[in-house]
C-alpha cells in the first residue's frame, strides 16, 4: 500500500498526474457537451490514462494503477474500433467516476494521507460496459511499440469531405484529372490549387509516425515530379512548387520531431528538488545542447518515456549514489558531487546517444548478487559472474534491492523500469560502474526512420 511522503519524486508524480487528470477532464467535458465521445476524444483520453497508469505502477500506488489499467483496456477497445461507439450515459458515468477517484487520491497524496482508496465501484462500472461480442477483457491492448499518433485538429473552412485515411496524401495532388484538354492528357494543377488540395487532405488526418515517414518519402517524389514540370512551366512556377515541397518537409519535422529542451528542463527540476530534499551538494551539468546551429532532435512520442527514465536515474544518483559531503571528504573527494547528462548525435547509428553519470559511491556488485540469489534468479554459481554480467541483473524485470515500500530510491531500484521505458521507445540501455568512483548509464536511441 502506498503512503504519501514529502519526497520530490512523489511531488513530481502528483504534479504530472494532476496535469494529466485536468486534461482528461477537459476532453471528458468536451464529450459530454457534444453528447458523444468520438474516436479522437477516446484516443486522447486513452493516452492520458496510460500515463497515469504507468507512473502510479512505478511508485506502487496499486489502487490508481489497477483502475487506470482497467479503463485503459476499455478505451483501447473503442479506440482500435474493436467495438461500436460506447453508450453515452454509462460511458460518461465511468469517466466521471474515474476522474473523481484520481482527484481524491491525489488530494490524499498531497496532504500526507494514505492513498489506494476503494476503487471497487468504478471497476464495477467499467465491467458493466457493453462492448458487444468483443469483450474488452478478452483482447490485449495495443502493442508496446505502437507509434504515437499525431493529430491536426484545425477545422475545414469549406464543407468538403475529409479525405479517408486510406487515401494517399499525395494521390492526384499534382495532376487534375477533371481538367483534360482535347488531347486527353491531364493538366497539372497550379501552385495555389496544390496548396489548397494539400490543406484539405491534411485536416483531421490521423497520422502515425510511420505515416510521417511515408509523407517524407513522398516529398522526394514531389521534388522529382517538379523536375518534370520544368519543360511545361517557367522558372517561377518551378520555384513555387519547390517551396511547397520544402514547406511539407518542414511540417513533417515539426509535427514529428522535437528538441531536448523539455526533457532537459524536467531533469534539472528533478535534480534540484532531490538535492534539496537530501541535503547533498552536487553540480548538475547538461552537455550537448549548447550548439544553436546544430540542434539535436528526437521523435516527440519518445520524450515522455525518456523523461521518466532520467528521473529514475537522477533519484538513484542523488539518494544512493552521491555521498554526503563529510563522507566524500573522507573518501578523498570534493564536498560537492558531480552529475552529468550529455546528449550526442551518434556516429555509430542514425540517432542520439545519452550519457548519464555521477561520481558517487558506485554499485556494490556483492549486494546485487546477494539480492539476485535471494530472489532465485541466478542461473549459475555466483563466482562465475563477471562485473559485466552483474551489471545486467538490475535491468531484469522485477529485480530490486528495495526492502521497504517507503524507500523510493536506491541502487538497483527502478532500473528494470528504466530498461522497460527505453525499450518501449526502441532504445537500448547499458550500465557501467566502479565501486567508490561512480556510475554511468548509456542510452542509445536510434531514429525510427532516417530523418534527414
């Protein structure tokens, strides 16, 4: 059972969960006002519930995690069109009950009261929802590597119908089949017609990250088609179409990628709060983001997982990696510790490398082996494990050296969650450590597709 404590990681969770449930309420009220919960609203609600479920599960707030997991499966069932649209009144009641439950739990959490209240009523409401023969409990939710979906919510100025997602974005974009001269050949559209057509096709178009890559490749085809138009139109016309192609490219990057500024800001906040809480002294340095001419980018959908993983690493480093000033002096170190977070464009692969390190006490391999032995997860005699083998153990699912639920940090605590978070976004994580000198965690995040 989770108990509220005045710890920075709990305050961060309460703040982020509070933001998520407020946004959840905003979409919930939109649906109530419209008397209908359409698929786009359900997609947004599902994403917010997933965030709350994942974060609460990490911190062992089982009541919040359980009810969020139930609701997430129900929402995914409607989102993936495995069932008809939900009945309005009972679905509204489910969402309202969930909102009330989360608000109550967060209030208790921030007022130092015990959380994990009675969630049986809302679970019963969810179980009563009619999803037809599908049965939301009988089918799995979306796969872990499902790409985040982006939406363009602006409304059409005309009454023309929205293009079906099965139609290619660029199908017929350059050629107007309706305008055929006497020779029977289709006439190319003017730049104004191309822009108008593209705008109408992208409005409310449901786009996955894979679809973004498809659009990027089609941009190349658009540029090639532009070359073919040189023999028909003058240079001004060709230049105009070239600007259109560049504009589409910029739009794809803007919609799909982001820089690391938000990730870095959250990391700074977590480090500052944790250092204040523990009374330890350390310089927290972020490197690799100073060059304004070569800004590093990452797919937007990866930033949530990355921020959570870095928060785990920071609290481990501050709480149990860095020594208190007196202990550091006795060990021959400076009173102030050092934590580094570095972002690098990889030379080994298309993507980003992230190096996180501290100069604390490092990891005790004997402690890791002892905990693994007690859990019965060692396949070979302890003596046969090298340091490299030992440092892979903390990433094993369910491994922890934690002894009490109230102890939210510690070497080995949460590293399985770090690995899970990074693997979900197609990354890889490696742990390095030398006892008495410090610990380093290297994260590799290849781009899903070539972004150049």
